[in-house]
């Protein structure tokens, strides 16, 4: 007979790939965990883990069993979640993922506020790129995400919370700063510094400017970063321009704000949403997160009609 405890052990072992570490996570001794995993393998008549490999790896059949174990544990956990939901108790674990172009500007004030208001809620936050965030939601490794939408996946629920303008940050001597009105067409073929592959913000910038990577003006050297902050420092030192999200303005020194320009008429906005698996039960927590995000961003950002929204032409990849 397969027990939930045995399933917890093999999931922990898959996550950590080490018997001692998995035992510590499950608050049992290593011999206890090893014995239960071995008993499960004997009962099922299959080898779940290849113990010859270091670090430990699941066998092909083991990977399928572990995937089902995760689904079974998630389903069993929903019983307690439903009870908490019915009693409106804000407690337990809540694991959130957030994309890197939002994390530095939203997290510091948001997490402090949530922690103070809901001390019984144990919050874990991870900074994760878009596709990995969605994958973790689908495998129950995250409960919710803060993400740019629309994404367009029937297995993912999207709850828009605010609309953020994308702004141009340029070197103090850049020609764009001399324009009284900045239009989208002024950025075609611009000397843009970009985030690396895998960031949805990068694709949105390329789509907005109607360019491919090889159509940018010559830059001093080729560099693609995983950090907007790094790109801003490169702009300051080497010239050119980049895009920053509206929330970044609050962290800019007063003198640096003169290097920021908004695009007029066709203002590029990105829709920021809380997302979760379509099967996630604790919707109370999702609604709470939506409300707390709105509490820490300017009210003007709640409305989608902040100007003409430029349609993005690709998914968040």
C-alpha cells in the first residue's frame, strides 16, 4: 500500500537528490527515509532512483511516478486548503514567483507590508524567468506568480492588477533627450541595450521598436544583461539607451530622472497580473496578493485606459 508519507519522501529526494538532505527536509532520520523509499520500490516492483549516479537521479519510470506523486500530494493538500478558505484563515505556506524586471521595484515594499499584516502566513518568494515560473506553477512548486500578461494558457488563471508604462532611459547626451515629443518611430533602429534571451521585457522592447537584434545601431560592444540596473549603468558609461519599467522611477536619484523620457501618443504599457494554476484552491490568498499589490502602486496604474496601449506581438518567452 502506497502512503502519502512515502510520496513525500520521493518528492523530497527528487528535489534535493541526496538522501541526507531529503531526510532533514522531512524531519526523519536518513535510515527511515531510505527504508521507506526502498519499501515503496519493492511494493511497486520498480526502481524509482538510480543510486549509482551522483547526484542521485530518478529512472525513467521513477520520473513518471514522482510526477504523479506531486499531483497526489497537491490534491491531498487541497483538503486543508479548502478548510482554511472556508474559515477565511490567512495562514500556512504561500510560495510566490516574480519575474526579474518586476522584482527589484515591487518586492521590497510589497513583502514588508504583507508580512506585517499577515504574520501567520509563511511567504516564500523566488525571482524566476517567465517560462520557468509558469512551469513551476503547473508542477505545484509555486502557488502564484507576479507576471506580465496576457500569456494565453488554459491551465493558468490571470488576474490583472496594474498597467505599467515602459520608459526610455538614455545617456545624458543622447539625441533622444533633445526631442520635445518622443514617438515610437524615433526608436526604430535605436542604439538600444537589451536584456538577454528569456526575458519577456526584451521581446516587448523589440516588438515596440519594430526591430530585430541586428538592426540596432552600433554599440561600443555586444552586451546583453539579466539586470535592468546593469543596463542603466552601461548606458551612463557607454552611451545609448535602454527601457525601464515605470516602477523603477521611484528608485532613481533626482538627477537621473532627467535621463528618462516617456513615449507620447502610443504609450507602451505592460499588463502586470497575479497568475496561478487553474487548479489552485486557495483563491483567498490570490485575491489578497492582488489587493496588496494595488495598495503599493500608484492608483493611476490600476486603470488600463492610460493612453493607447501598444499590442505586443509575441508571447512572454
